[in-house]
């Protein structure tokens, strides 16, 4: 299990324990964190779970796959270094302390 901090665009923080095997998106969705819409349910078929990974964590996550890179083209105000689709980030104990910042909106 990992404690993940989700920071809304307005600065509101949500610290949530997310079970291993779930995705960062599922942790937000299952705990009603505003700012993660997850319209496709985690199929990497939309960009409504876009988030910015805190700079301290960017290099600790697995690399983006081609499908995620393609879908990020549709996300709102991406940052090439920090943007991820949270449906593509699986939770493990190694993610304990992860911080994700949510964009102003999802499109």
C-alpha cells in the first residue's frame, strides 16, 4: 500500500492510501478526488486522468508507453517532463509518498 498525495489545482491536498495493484487513477476515483474524471475507466482511451508528477518523482516512475504518449496529446496543458496519465501508473510500495498535481481542468 502506498500513501499518495493528490493536489487539486486550487491547492487542496488529499492524502490517500492506495492498495498495491491499483492505479493512481483508481485511487483518486475510488476516493472521489476532484480533478480526475477517468471517463474511459482506465483503458488509456482518453486523457481525463492527466496529472503532473512532482519533480522529485518523475524519474522514479516507469517510462511512458507509446499509447500513453499518444493520449497525452489530447490532455490540457501538458508538461513533457511531468505529465502522466494516472491510469497508466500502477501502485506499488515503491510509490509510497508519491505526489501528483492535478491540472486546472480535464478535456
